[in-house]
C-alpha cells in the first residue's frame, strides 16, 4: 500500500477543516439499518467543521474518499449523487494521467 500523508487540516473555499483519520460513525439507511461509510464531511457553517476519512481504506479508495468529502466541503449545496459522480470522475482522471500514490 502506498504511503499517504495524514494531513491534519485543509482550507476549503476559505473555511478551515480539521481532517480526522478515523472511521466515521455509521449512517442509518432508509430502512433503519446502520451502514459503514468511508468518509464524512460536516457542514461548512459548523463552528469547527471536520472531514473524517477511514484510515484503513485501500489507497485508491482513500483518494476517492478525500475527493468526495472535499467535494461536499466545497459544494455543500449539491446532492450526494453529483458529489459521487464528481469524485469518481476526478479519481479516474488522476489515475489515467499517471498519478501514483507511492
């Protein structure tokens, strides 16, 4: 597995986010069952917003989770499907362009 720098903070559209390398708490599905998630982003209007990333993810999935959660931080008003599609496209672009995580 590639070595990923565990940064502690990031500025997203002028708002400072704390980055937590910890598995987010499960979210409840519509049918009431808990579901594990790879990441979580708090609203930018929160007092001290945080982005949580599960530290045990495979490298490419971790890159996707960082892109996905930073997408929420930068574009809080767009829906989950659009954030998902954006993170998928950006991850594929970086891999295709030859970026490696070594």
